[in-house]
C-alpha cells in the first residue's frame, strides 16, 4: 500500500530533496575565510550513498578547493566509482554552476551526471554535465 502511494510521487524528487538538504548542511562547514562565498555539494553514488563536500580556502588562494571536488575526492577515497547526480548549493539568487576545474573532475570520475543547482530556498537550475562541458578532454583521447 505504501509502495503504491509512493509511486504517485517521483522517487527522483524525494531523492533530490535529500541531496539538496545534504548540500545545504555541508555548506555550513565551508572554510571560506577570504571570499566568504560558502558552497556545499552533495554527490549521489550509484549505491545511493550521499557524499558531501564544502569549499576549503587557503591563504595562498591557489590551493583552494571547491565543494564539488572535495565531495568527489572524498567519494573516490571511500571506494565509490559510479555516480548519478550532484547538487551544488550557494547563497545566491542566480544559479551557481560548477567552475571549469570541477566540471572536468566531475566528468572524469562521474561521467554525464545530472547537475542540480540550488540556493538556500529553492532549486535554481538543472543540467546534464555534458551540456556544461560539451567537448570534454578525457581518457578516451589518450588511447
Ligand atoms: Zn570548482
């Protein structure tokens, strides 16, 4: 009965909500002493695990790492190798998409992920990674 009722809702939507909440929570851990621009990310692995990340800034600036890459590297170090979606949350009205470096890393390890953008109130955008990185450089070119 419960299953039947659940089928009236999009399971993806329920999952989106969990992922967005996880990214918002991760954002609170951001170490953004210099930019004060806090970002949270939540990556959904193929087994349903959620791995989060936040941006971590550094006094050299150049060693700063974005939330998306923190999430991906955490997930890889935990043994995950397949992924479905990533959520990126920032406190902006306009969508905050992954930067170029993050697009490359997400593509390399996650493939054509669904990329969901949100702020503290609502979703602000939804894309395929292949739309954000239309002509990627990747391992196929090294063969
Ligand atoms: Zn980035």
